[in-house]
C-alpha cells in the first residue's frame, strides 16, 4: 500500500517536472498566450529571449500591436528588482533599461461612413449622448481618484529608466533618447526626452506631499514652452491646482509640429502666457465637483501667420494684452461661467507690408450677467495691395486689374454673448445684439484697369484705366439681433466715384437710406443719385452732358435668381449726341421697372416709361415731345434679346429741313426678337393719318415699312397747312390719299412701291394755284430706281400762273433713265390750245429735247390778261416751241411764231420814251404807226434761256392810217421780256383769294 502511494507521488512529480521543463523550453510561445487576454485590445505578437529571475530579468525582443494598429518593437530589455515594479514596492528600486524602442504609426485609412439609422431609431451612442450624466459623473468615476493615481505613481515608477535609442518611424522626431531618474528622499522625478535639436524636460517634486510639476520644451537650447503647476490637498476629497503655461512663439516654428500649426507659427514671435487655478475633486471624473475655476491669459506682441488659403495672401496677426484677461467658472457641470473680463490690441498686416491693414482694441466685460465684447480701430486700405494681387481676389474682380488702394477708415463695434447662466459646455455661445460700424470720413480709392480683358463698363466708356472711390458721410452699420442669424446693413449716406485716370470728369453717385438684410435670401433697399458733367461711350459713338440718374432701388438676391426693382426712376441728359443725331435735353421716367436676373437670362418689365426731349435733331429733321411706353418687357436668353412694348404720344413736334413743321400724335407697338425689330402704329398730324407696319434688322441696318394714308378732305377752312406748316404749296380743296412700301437703305429690297390718289384737289403755290386735279399716281422700285409701270393719266381743271391754263390732261411716266415725261399733254389757254406728244425732264439733269405747240392763241385775250391801258391787240397766233431741259433749267431755241390770216390790229401807245424819239425821225414814224396798226402778216422767232429773259424777233406787214393808208408798212420788232417777272406782275395784279374761290366753286 505504501509502495503504491509513493509510486504515484513520484510519477506526479516527474510529470510536473516534465511540464515545467517543457514550459521553460517553450516560454517564448507560451508567454504571449498568457499575456494577451489581459491587454484588452492590444496584442503581443512575439517574444524572444525571455530570461526571468528573482533579482533581474531580461528579454531579447518583444513586438506589440496596439488597438489603433500601431506597432511597438522593444529590443534588449533589462529589468533589475522586477518584483518592486510588478508588486509596487513602497520604495521602488527597480531599474529598467531598453536598448532600442521602435514605434510605427498605424496606416491612415479613411473612416467608413456610419450605417444609416432607420427613421425613428437612434444609435446607442446617440442614446448615451442624449442621456444626462447622473450628477455630472462619468462611467468608472469612482475608480479614478487623484490620490490613488499619485500613490500608484510612487509605487510603480522605476527608480531609473534608460532608452538610448528611441525611434518613431515617420514621426516628427525620427530618433531620440529617454532617461528617467527618481530620488526617493526628496520625492522628485526627472525625465528627459532628447533628440538632436529638441528636448523635453519633466520635473516632479514632492510626490508624497504637495506635488509640483514643471515641463520645459526646448528648441536647441532656447526655451519654447514651459508648463508648471502645483497640487495641494484641502481634505480627503478635494484639491487645489494651479497651472501656468508660458510660450515663446518665436521658438515654436523650430518644433516638430503638425503642418497646419507649423504654417501658423512659421513667422511667429512674441510671447503668450496662460494660468489656470481651480478646486478639483479627488474623484477626477466627477465634473460637478470642480469649483472656482480661473483662467488668465496674456500676450506680448504675440505674432502668428495666417495661412495663405484663408484670404489668398499671407497675413500676420499680432495680439497684445495691456493686462490679464480672465475667465472664471463657478462649475463645469453644470457649465456655469461666472465672469469674463479683459481685452487687448489686435493688428492685422500683410506679410510684406509695414503698414498694418487693420488695428483694433478689443475689450470684454460682463454687464448684467451678460458678456459684452466691444472693439474700436482703424483700417488702412493701402495695405490691401498684396491681397489685390492674389489670384483669388483677381478672379473675384471679373478680369479687372485692381491696384493702388488708398484711404483709411475707423470702425467700432459691440456684441453681447448669451447670459453666462445660459451657456452650455461643448457648444459655441450665441452672439446677440451684434453691431459693427464704419465711421464717417472713411475713404477708399482703387485704380481699375482692363488689361487684356474686355470689361463691359470700362469698354463702353473707353477708359483703359479708371479711379474708383468710396466715401462715408455717415456711419455704415452692420447689425444682427442674433448670430448665427440674419444680418442687417444700414448706411444713411454713401458717395461713390468713378473717373478716367488722368481726367477730372468723374461719374459720381450718392447712395442714401441704404438698408440690407442678409439671410437665406439677401435684400437691399436704397436711394440712388448718380450723375456726370459729361459722359462719352465711344463704342456707341454716344456722348452727353449733365447726365443724371435718380431711383429708389430694391434688390432681392435669392438662391436661383436676383430680383431688381427701380422705383421712381428718372434719367436725364443734355446735349446728347450720336453720329448725326443731337438731343438738347432728354429725360426717361418710370414709376417702376422690375428685373429678374438668373442663370438662364434677364427678364425686365415696366408698366410705363415716359421719354421726353426738348429737341432732337439730325440732318434735315428736328423733333421734340413726349413718348409713353406701356407694358414694356425685356428678356435675354440663348436665343437673344427680346423686347416689346406699346408706345403712344399726343405731343410730337417735328420740323423737316428747317422749314416744314407739324404736330403729331402716335400710337403703336414694337417688338425686338434677336436681331429683328418689328412694329406697327399710326401717326396723326392734323387731318392727315398714316398707318404703318415696319421691321428693321439691327446688325445690317436694313428694313422696310408698308404704310397707308387714308383719303383726307381739305378745304379753305381746313387746308393742308393746318396739318403741316411751312410747305411752299397748300391744299385747299379736294382729297388725297396714299399707300406704299419703302425699304432702307433706299432701293435695297424689291417690292418698294408708292401710290397717290388725287380727287378734285386744289392747291396754291405762292400767288399761283391749281384746281380740280384728279388721278392716281403709282410707282415702284426696280433695280434701285423708281419707275411707273405704265403712264399715269392725270387731269387738272385749271392752273393759274397769272394766266389761266385750263382743262389740262396728260399721262405721267417715270422710266429707268429717270426721265419724267408728260405724255400727250393737252390744255387750253388764251383762247387756244397747248399740245405736246411728250415733254421730258431728266431728274439727273441730263439734257432732253421736247416740243410743244400753242395753237389759236388770242392776242385780244392776252392783252386783256395783261390789263395794260396803252396796249390793245387782236388776231390769232400759232407757236411752235422746241424745248431743251437740263440741269440749268428750260431753254427754247428757234421757236416760231405766226399769225393766222387775215391778221389783226395793234394799238400800242407810248412804246418809246420822248428821249428816244427826239432826233430819230424813223423811230418816231414807227411809234406813230404802232398807235393804230392793222397787220396782215406776223411772223418771227422765239428764244428763251434758263434766266427767263425771252427774246422775240417779229416781222409785221400791214398798214397804218396815221402814216400811209395806201401802202404797206413793214415793221421789224425785237421784243425782250422776263417771263417770270411778267407772270409775278400778273399774279400780283389780280385778287388771288377771289380768283381761287371762284375756280374752286366752278370745278
């Protein structure tokens, strides 16, 4: 029995020894499996060369993968007195040496988007965030006590740590060394982490009583940052803490910082200090037990570089505090700020500029438990030059090159934060009653140049460079009841200016009552007054003087479009000139014009626009009056510009060729679609009424119009001169109508035609008149020439040029050679007839020959018409008159005159003056014979030059009882007379009104 038990015991011991021996041989594989369950996410990948012992232990290498994916490799590890470290000896004498530590950060992988949460459900994290913490405590709060942490630090912190080769692959510090030394007597710890250019020094003192800490960060040998602090125990549950941070900003750029921070401190200088004092609980995570928290901040010319992407150019921000800015908190949970006080001076400058762009004094105080922030300062616009050269600002300028900013301005502002009792941790405080004002006397000037770009405004003005200015006469204020929220902008008075570089002819504008609201949509209202003493648009060949614009303007900027309303709009100009047109004064007024601007185009409309001019003139035409446009609409799209409106006026005054004048009223409508302008309308001038349809091509300048003038009756009481004054002729009876189609440039299109209908028309021309004119005249354009398709028959009852010409009949023709022809002309005068197969006048002044015959002309009627007391005659004459017409007028060459048998009688008393008769017996004999002369034969020639001085050479054969009754007396006479003068004399000798009324009543 005893032997059996002994055998069993020996077997168990042998198995246990074998197991231990096997475990010892495989310790490098077994150790990770034993340790990993205790690491909670991290994992020991491998262990090599484990050599445990009571007095010392060593490890050739261990590799760990952290929960984040980062890897740590430790090589040649030696630990003396391991039990002091593992079991936390009261006096920890352990020494830890690691020959090499390597750290490889985890690869950066974009975080996956969170899975969508069904409507009505929340994630567990959201539910946790929504649930308020119980009494401000966090999970595990009871397990984390400050006193216990300090005790653990004393027990488990080794006496010495040495890592001569510390590597961070791809990190800010590639290689360094770490040392830690602990003095148990003084209770101090000194840690030093050093690389080639940087050092981190940590000193802990009095760990067993009132711990003190000091951390110093060095760049080379210069101090960059120092953090110092002290803990004091008040009782078993509470501590007081004081921390102070000192930054030498000029040294920060030499530290291995993240790229965004490095850019900010690249040109940093000055210093910044922070101090924190508070009462904190021993249970560190009980936020509701933190009390009397004080934060103090100060800066001495703390200078930071703002990144270039922020505003498009590098800027420097300098901040100084005259004293200390303080923030106090009654507690952290609930979050209860108690007071905010302090201020400083902020300066913003471009990196290359000596003049600051902005300088501001900032002050913060609490009034009625509500923090109030105020600032005041000035802006120097000359410092904007580097910003204007930046690509971002140039792109915003739309192709303009903005340079040479000048001027300065002052500003002030205030803002209130939400009451301290309403602030919550983790969210930015709400800003209320924000107000920022640019003060009067603020001035800004800029030079704008077109460069290689086509800028519509400057291009139209013909200005390669312009000076733009802005001036404030009263404050410009930006305000908001709450921010984030809608913003209001108000400016009672702004002055804007634009003038060409090197000129003193500016365009000026005054903006008053400016009010804007900026929210999801942006709206503005303002009154605009703009003007220029002189203004030229070379591209449009337009220039004017005393140009002005007045309007109340409303702008509504929405996400998809901008609405623009101009109320009480008035535009005026004087001495406006474009090519041959000149307008003395012109004004355009409208109660309201509304426009919508969107990506698809522009739409504008107006119920009414009134245009007035005191005098518009061009070659041969002057006009004045008022034209009203109704229901005007304008739109732009991919298809082009479309414009349409109705127009009307009862106040048109026109003068043609500085002589012919008429007052008219017009009605109609027009429409512009793309390049084509079309319209229709009527014109009423006295009794005359014209109706027309027309179209005009803007690009080519071509167009046409068809018109109709309904037949209109005239009378002595309502003549044509009542409708059109200044005409050399007047229509006093009968009717006339017209119709046709005309294209421009003249003759540029086929189908032009004119038609004129006369019905028993009576007309006057000076002291001459014509009555009972009837017929239809029709002409058309052929190859650019006006022609009649066939001769047009006309009749005229009578024409009185001093001598009445009655029953005139002919056919009018105009051919391609511009020959105006009176075909088959027949008329009656002086008891005889006028006939011609064809009378021709070339409108280009080329010479044409014709012939007319006067048959049966009564000398007795001629003498009666002349009403000469010393002349009487009888007999019948026949005349053959060859006519030559050209540019000089009418010429008669070798006309023939003959009297019909049996001749006639002449009675001519006083044919010669007494002075001519004295001493000339033969002339005295002829004068006596003409006093009673019976001729049997009369013949001769007729000459008539363009001057009107007719010459007749006559030969008379007959007898005179006063000379010789029984024999023939032959008389040769050379007669000269100016026919126009004679006709004017005859016209003056008769009663025109009576003769005209008689002729009209008899027609």
